[in-house]
C-alpha cells in the first residue's frame, strides 16, 4: 500500500482520546478515515488547531455561502496550488454537496468554464486573488463582491477559506499527503443516494 | 487614529474570558496589544484556532530551530507575500530574539544578502519554496536540508511555519491589518535592554 | 442542453462524407461523438488537418511510448494550459488505456505526485518544458531523456504531442469547447470491462 | 554549413512525390526551399498535416484579415515564444506582403510600438492572449474585437493562426530549426520589386 | 568589518580630487560616507556619470515632486528589485525628508498599504510599471497621472527616477553592495532633530 | 514624419555647444543623428550623464569584451525588456562590429540559438540574470564566468552594460522613442564596405 505521508503516521489507537473521537466521527460519516486526519496527527497540537480552524470555517451555519460554494473555493484554489490531496478530497465533497457530478473537475481545471453562476464566478475570482496575489486586494474588490450580493462577512469567509486551504495545500505538499482512493469516485454516480 | 482593520474590532473588555486572558498576557510581555490579536478577534472561533496554531509552532521548545530562526522564516516569507503587518511585527521580534538590529530589514529585502549562516540561508530557501511553489517540493529538498544538519522534524517546522504565516499574510491582506506603530522601532536601539 | 461551442456546430448529416465516416467510426468505438469532432467541423479544411495530425501522433504504432503515456502527456500539458475539454476527454482515455482509475486526476493536478514511473516523470518534465518554455530546450534535455531510455524519435513524439495539444488547448479555449458529460465517468469504475 | 535541425533531414529527391511537388512549388516562388519544409519532412505524415493546416489558415481567401495581417499575428506570437525560425521567416513574408520594410522588426520587438492601425493592435492583443493565456479568453474579448470590425469568423482566424504557430514554434524549438539565411534580408530593400 | 563590495574599494585619499570633494560633502551632511560612493568609485568614469545622473534627478528644484516623493519612488522600486542597499539607504532618507518614521517600511513592504496620498499611490503605480513592465506603458498611463495633477515633466521625473534606480539596484546586486549600518536607524527616532 | 518622442525634441541648433559637438561627431560617423541623442536632449543634465555613462562602458579600450560582445549584451537584454529603440539601433551596430549580418536578429529573438561561442552564451546568461533577476546573483555566477575566461573586471562590464541599458530601455519606453529608419538595414548587406 502506498505511503500516505513522508512522515510517520500514527495508528488511530495510539492517538489521544479527543483526536480519536473526532476521527471516528468523520469515519462514520464518510465510511473511511480521510488521510489528512492521520497524516497531520503526527503533530497533535498542530492537528487540533488545524481541525478547529477547519471546523470554524466549514461547519458554521451563518453567512450566505452554501456548503457547496465553500468547497468550490477549496477546489479552485487548491488546483492553483497544485495540491493533489485537496483537489481530490474536496472535489469529492463538492460533488456530493452540489449533487453535480461534473462541477468539481470543471472548477479544478478552469473555473471560468464551470457550470456555476456569475455570483459564484465572482466569488472564485476573489478567492483566487487572495490565494495568488493577496497584496493587491483593495476596496474595489469589496465593491465588486457587494455588487453580487455578498456582505462583508461573506467576503471574510471567502478570503479565510482561501487562506486556510493555502496552508492546507502547503502542508499536503510538504508531507506528500496522498488522497484516499475512495475520494476519486465519490459523488460521480447519479444514483449514489446517501454517500 | 488610523483603523487597524477593514472589519469591526472588538473592545478587549467585550471579549470572552479566555481570549481576554491570552491577550492580557501578550500585552504584559510586549507592553501593548499587537493588533493581530484584536483584528482577528472579530471571529472568536477562528481566533482561537489561529492562536493555538501559532503557539504550537512558535512556543514549542523541541527541535533545532531557534526562536530567532523561526522569526526569520516569518519575515522572509511575509515579505514575499507583501504582508505589511507580518514583516513589521515579526521583524521586531526577530531583532529582539537575535539581538541583531539589522537582520530583520536584511531578511525582508533580500535574505540572500543577510548576515546569517549558510544553514539559515538553506532554511530560508526551503521556506520560500513552500511559500511560493510548494508543488515542486521533492526528496532533493529534504536531502539538501539534511546536509545542513536539519532533521525531518525541523523540516516540518520550517515548512509549517512558512505555511501558517502564508495564511496569516492572507488574512492580514484581506482585513487590511495595520501593524502597531510600536513595532517599527523595537529592537533597533543597541541598549534597549529588556524590550 | 448547454452549447458545446461559441461557434455554429454542424449536424453530422450535413458534413462531407469523409468527415462523417471518420466521426461515425469514433462514435462506434466510444459510444458517442466527442464534441471536438463537431465543434471543429465548423471549418472542414482545418478539421481535416487537425484530425490527420492527431492520428499521425496518436495512432502510429512505432516508438517506445505506450498509448497511455501519450495520453499522460496530453493530460499534464492540457492542465497547465487550463483546457477543460482536453483534461476531461483525454483523462478518460488515459484511465482506460492504463486501466488505472486514479492516474488521470493525479497527472492533471500535479504530475510530480502521480503513481507513475521515474521514466514517465522525466517524459512529463520534458513535455511540460516544450509546453511552457520551449525556447529553453537544449542538448541537456536530450541527454536526460536518453538516460531514461528514450531515443531521439521518442523525444520527437513527446515534444510533438505536447506541441500539438498546445494547439488543441488554444482552439478549445477559443471556441469555449465543452467536453461531453460521458467523459467524466469513463474508466473510473473497476469492472468497466470493455469501455 | 550549419545544420538546420537536430534530426535527420531528408533529401528532396528521397521524398514522396506529393511532398516533393509541394516543396518545388514553394521553391519556385521563394527562390529557395524554406528549411521548415525539409526539417519537418523527417515525419511525412505529420508534415502533410502541418502543411494542410498551414494552407487552410494562410492560403484561404475569405475573411477580412489581409495576408499581411496574418503574418503580423505569426511574428508577434512567435517572438513571445522566442522561436527564431518563425520570427525570421515570417518576418520576411510580412515585410513583403505589407511592402513595409520596418514593420516586422517592430512587431517582433514590441507590437505596441509598431506602425500599425488600432484595429491591428487589437488583433495582436487577442492573438497574444490566445498564445499566452488562452484560459482567460471570455466574451469581453469577442466584444472588443467586434468593436474593431472583426466578425466571429475573423476572430477564429486570429485565434487559430496564433494557436497553429504556437505548435510551429514548439516544433522549431524542439528540432532546433534554423532559418534560411535568405530570409533575413528579404523585403528590406526598397526597390526589391517582385520578391 | 564586513566587506562592502565584491570588488576592491578605494581609499578616500587615493581618489581624484573631484570625487574626493564630492564625497567629503556628503560625509559632512550625513555624518558618514554612504558605501555606494566608495563601492562605485572602483570605476571613476562610471562613478562620475552615476553621480551626475543622480544629482540631475534628485537635487533639481523644479517640478512638483517633493524630495520625499522622489525617495518613495526609489524605495518602492528598489524593494521590487530586492536591492538591500537602496531600500535601506533611501528608506533612511525618505524617513528624514518626510519626517515620518513609519513610511519607508510601509512603502518597501507594500506601497498600497502605506500612509500616503492617492496622488502618491498613483505616482508609485507608474514608477512600478516603469520598473517592472515598461514595455506596456501607453497613453492611458499619462492620462491617469495627469488626472492626479502631474504634468508631463513630472511624469518624466517619476519614470526617470524609477529607471535610474533600476540601474543602481542592479549595480548594487552585482557588487554585493552593503548598506552602512547607520542607515538602519536614521529618521526613526521622533526627536532626532537635525539628523 | 512620425514623432520620435512623446516629449518635445530640441533642434540641434538650440542645444548647448558641448551637446551639439558630441552629436555632430556621431552624425559624422553614422551618417545621421540617432534619435536617442535628440530625444534625451530634452533634459540636458540627464543627457550629459547618460552619454558619459554610455561612453564609459562602450568606448573604453580595456577588458576582454570586444565591442561586438558589448552590443550583444545590449541587444539580448533590450529584447527581454521589449525596447524597440535599443534592439533596432544596437542590432545595427552589432551587425557592423561583428561583420555578421544575421547575429543581431538571432540574439534578439533567442540568444540560445545564435551563432555565437559558448563563452558568449555564458556572457549573455549572466547579462540576462542581471537584467531580469539581479537579486539572485551569487558567487556561483562569478565562478561560472571565470570558468569561461572572464575576470572580475569583465564581469563588472557585463553587469554594468546590462544595468545601464536597462535604464536606457526604460527611458525609451517612457518617451516612446522611435528608432531612426536607417538602423533597420545597416550592416545587413554583405558588401557594405565602410559603414
């Protein structure tokens, strides 16, 4: 079986209880343990911060960004950073949330060609700017996004998701993190009812 | 007084107790509250994850990277990302840790010209690769760093600090975060004994 | 049904006989007509040259490049050019030729992380150099490839496939060519016996 | 005499009749055999497709692009790809078609400074976008060109010429194709009446 | 004491009288001899031309650019060229002229975030365009600057200062020129009355 | 007649005597007044410094760089900066000095393909590094050049010529400087005996 990280990967059984519990929850939901949870568990303190940050951005209920839209941001920016783990894993989640089997590949290759709304295009333009040249962000960007119906808290969400997954992309590239084989097919089959 | 963020900035008194305590500790040590703690406090859940990640990377005692070397990584990569807050704030901390009033400006402008060791140059070469083109990281990078005496845990530290401050840089650019005026002069005066 | 091109798309029945025959052959083999054959048919003379060039590079039997390897070159360089049509369509063909359901996504996102041989990595390094900075090609590139067992005819093949699909990528981006929905799933299911 | 290609170059007498006829025609017109016809003849099937594509784009009579304008596109994009063969050979043809001895060097160095019309500037802006970042092409580009009097078939011509010579540039850089010495001076002398 | 240049550095006493006089003047004003005057003195003829060009741009009284604004141009463009000498030395002069201890670091890290006027932002946008992609300068740039109250002579000044310090940056990087330690602190202390 | 500069161009008769004398000398030698002398004469103090710098680098007799080699540096780096004036004017001078009618176009389009020696290739590699990323210059560059027989004074010459013409390129792009029509043909005709 191919290694999932350049670094030692702990056994689930050897992890502190809080980490183990969180991972078991994910496993129950996804049917397997996504490798990021095991690969980053090599460093428990960093793992806890990473998961807390992830949850703060992706699990919260407020704001106008749908869960699928948050995944679009992850897939588009991770493709720009050439992060195999994040494109494959979050591509799967995007397909499932959006119930659109094609959208993840479209967003990964060229989001300008994806079957998404103009509002979502504008969201991804900004996410890419944060990802690739955040030093040029200015008031005009905020005005453009407000013109598409995003408020300032939404804009923070877009920027923060792009920024956080920029960290995630770099950790995956550092560790040579390997996506689970399961992700590649998830959400691609039309009848796949409960995923 | 100039705004320190595009977003609302909470009053210290209005923050949850755990956040307030942590901020008061920093204030006691630094003599003032670094703006990042207030600007990001607009989002408490994200703030807690951010501070936990920061502490896991910068406060830990293990590994061969000195505290000054960790700050070098922050300053070099933040300059590449043109993040005003991080270059100014961590430049100050770098000067103080290294007790070298010139090193922060050198590392910020062109780390290849800085008064640092070849080992530190190699460390910054890798930090910059993680920051700017992490998708090209490969085994040869690990071999080079090992040749300079870094072990794999040190390499994780270098990469993770670069990755985490890439997130920090993007949040600072998103929020228009302003560095405290105090940072600009810190560590520049020779006799400045206790800072 | 979404448009497959910014330009008028001819009906199969309206095409000259030679074009219609060639397209029916592909349809029989694939089960559907790949959109590139219809979108480019707007210009019959260019279509004939395009298909002849394509066939000369991909259908020939000589040389040491396997059919799967030729598709790897197409997928890697088309991803660099952000060509949705070519990544999706040739990703499908790559999966089928290699009988490896994961390899196309790996090569598309970051070929340095793909489950391929060092010889294939070197092949893709050169294909990417032809694609992105062919003006820097020099004798050292030929020496590297010969060291991996490629002869000069193989090197022409690698370069010519990269160059030809650079043309294809630009035509797809010009016309806004849309990949057939069928491609996205092809070659992903383990039992998919005859595809 | 310097080699004209890294690869074996066939003798005219050894080529299949159709290729030989076509080459003799060019020789009669130009006074010599342009090296591209011999260098690419190493692969007859690819040669035939290449020449057919070339002719479909450059010899057709329809559309509003003059023959000189088509050569401008070739020279500008080939300079961006640093293709010595195409800049020198098509620079010569451009001078002759336009009867302007300076225009080729102007377009090759910086087309924004060339003695051409605003319509031709817009044409070259789009040709360069197809050449360098075709993934960003969108409806606004079409609107701009229509504003300069180009119809959609003209826009296809501009894009296809840019795309095809991107292939040609890469083949020339792959093979180290050398331009004939004759091209350098062609069309530079005012009285050169019939070229 | 660290070397100030890769090349031999003449003694003040060994220099021709005109050079010695000019350097003594600077020393009297600054309190020390800026290393650029000694490092470039290795080539007297080039030194004289360099100093004459410098003086023509920075010592002249005409035009609407203040002395501080000229230094802003130098600091912003030198940071883009990663020239340690020029950022540190002219950062000091900028602080002193503007009597603003923070402005130099702001302009060096990201001039878009600096405490400067919109007119100064536009000035730096153009200086950066001359520095990084002067081939794209066009009439629209002149119109923008005129809209901020600059006349064409001011625009020449902005462009020429950017161009001249591009030369200076490259000479400093070629020679490994080291800034005097004194520059780092100059103009940072509020009461520093006469500097 | 097309304008040679965006800025006012003085009449030869109106210039100060020293400038007029220098220009008449050039006119006598070249047969016409190169436009750079008139366009930059709009600012006499800058003109004098520019010409003095130019002469210090190009008219000196010491060092191992031939006059033709100095022109190669100018043509290669000016092409990278897309400076029409310098490529055309110095291309002409290069042809004449080297008595090789093809070399200037080769160096301008892709110096890696030019009919020059490996030593000259290494010289141009370094000139391009100074021109495009001088912040990365290090001791290894000096070692490479010494391996080709250049001493440190030669290396200064290479770097300084690249740096100075970087200034010249930017001034030409700022002023929209137009090359004299005469340059385009100079040195192209084999018998052109006395040039």
